[in-house]
């Protein structure tokens, strides 16, 4: 089916509750740079993956004395020779590892390794520079400086086909970006990261890319509403975000999906329930609504657990509204590990209860794998393709930087119920 999975290190044996998407990715780092997962745990002062997860969930403290130390440790997880994959600890002199001066993102153990890597790296150097800037600018989402405020939609949803149309409605962004650029947090960021502050134009572009990832989430939900012909003016809508993880819920605020209200001004109420085993504690951790959403407002609630458990415990008993739409952001069910234990019961439930469903992927290949799985499950696939509101922020493969980047929500697919088969023709002899 999917591509062969890299071997897992001995320290990690999958258990029946291995439903955390990042656990697999975390150890997959080691297949490219042996020992990298351990470096990350070491830098975070953690002994194993369990502690790492606990910290993500806010149960254990990550012991950073300062932001400076945090950025330093984060940078150290990128320190390995991009050519021969050696970690600093494998070198006679760990300080011999030098950074590419152009992108400030990849390292080399020697001039020779850098020369050898250049024919390949030159294709990605420029992109990797953007990634390294975005990685820091992203911090401003946690401080609340980002995203920039947006306008009420002046055009109907059907006329806003892509980011260009959306940006055209926003008008001049300069007065909204100025306070972000001159904010104290922006200055502190570069000081703490021990990096020269990039040019203003480079920073503006980075702010846009980071914000596009943030807005991509609500705009993708809106795209699903449109594809399935749901009418938020006729009645309140309930949208379940299945498989929501720390990406969507870490530091989440109750206003995070307000773009939906600007998109459908005066709607009857939209509720977004974030459901997933990786949901992180925070202000959105409140019970889902039983029936009607608050008019004109987006209400975010959350449930920590697998989607089919949520369905049995709350939806079935009438303690949470039935969904009009279920969306999942890059569930990665093509990576067969998570499918049997996590996603399969959910996909079958969505199919059998005839729920309008939409999933996003990081790239075209992942879309193809996912489509194959849904066809095997005989779901009725209604559409798929490039998401016009995919994130514009490139993501590098941490352990293998010289590869084409992926983008959050870059592709999507929609399905609705069971594929109807043509009736068999009776054979006449
Ligand atoms: Zn090397
Ligand atoms: Zn470079």
C-alpha cells in the first residue's frame, strides 16, 4: 500500500495505544540522522518520549531558564552535518560544525562536506532561509502578536476563490503590520535567538506566511462548508475537527476561528469541536454544545480522546450536537501505523453515518495514498485536489533538509457516505 516504513529504533516498541501522530514522526527522524531524537530529548532535558508528550500537554515543565536558552536548544536540534549526517557528538571537535551563511539553517562538519552538498543544497538554500526565519517569527503567535487583524468579508464566499481574492478584501496591510514590526516582542525575538534581525521586507513576507498557516485552518473549514453546500444562514452549524492535535490546540484561544464569522457575517452560530488524543489543555477545553450555536459567533470546544470514543460517549447520548461537517487536518492515515488503531473506526463511522467529511494532506503524494485508502473503504469520494487556502509557509523535513518542502493543508479530499455500486446484471444463458 503506502511506502515501506522505516525501521523503528529498539528503544521504541509500538503499543496498542500508539495513536499519537508525532510519536511516529519523532522516531522517524532517526532513520535519516541516527541519534537525532535523543538529541532533541537531551536538549529538552527529558529522558524519553513519554516526558516529551507530557510536556506538550502541559503536565511536565520544560525547564528553560530563559527564551534565549529555549531558542538556543531549539537550534541545536538542527545541528548535524547535512552531508554526512554526523551529530556534533560524533566529531573530534563539536565546534567544527558550521552553518551555511546564506540560509542559516543547515550545518556542515567540514568544507569538504559543504562542497559535496552544494549542488543539491543550492536548490533549497533560499527556501530553507525562509523556513529558518518563519520558525522564529512563529513564536509571535504564542505571544499573541500574530495573526494580524482581518476585515469582514466584502464579497460572498463563492467569489473568494483563493488567497489573492482574500488578500484583495483585506486592503492595505501596512497599518496592521507596522505595530507588529515595531513591537517589543519582535525586537526581543531576534535578540533571544542571537540572530541579526532580517530586513523589513523579509519579515513582512514571513509574517504573511505564518499568518497564512493560522488562517488556513478556518478558511479550510469554510471551504468544506461550501463544497457540501451547507448554509450557515439557515441554521447553526456544528463542525468537528477530528484528530486535532497540539498544532491546533497548544495555546489555542477561543477567538482562533473567528475568521469564519467574518466569512459568513450574521450566521446562525457555528460550533467547532476539536477532538483528538493530543488535544492540549487550555481555554478551549470546555464541553461541546448540545444543540444550538450562539448566533453570529464561533464557539470552540474540545474533547480529548479518539473520535469514535467521542461519538460513543457524547454524540450518541445526545450530549454533543451531531456534526454537519467533519474535518481532519493531515491525519496521515496513509502511514499505516495509525490507521488500524486510530483512524479506521472513525472513517467507517463517518462513512456509515453519512457525514460530510473532509481531510487535508501535506502534499500530492499523501493525497494519492489517502484516496487509495478511502476507495478501498468504498467511501463516496466527492472531490479532491489542491487546497486554494493551503498554508504558504514551507515546512522542511528536519532530518533531511534538502528536500522539497511540504505545506499544511496543501491538498484536500472530501467524501460522503458509501459508494453506491451499480446493480449486478443477471446473467442469462
Ligand atoms: Zn559532514
Ligand atoms: Zn544554505
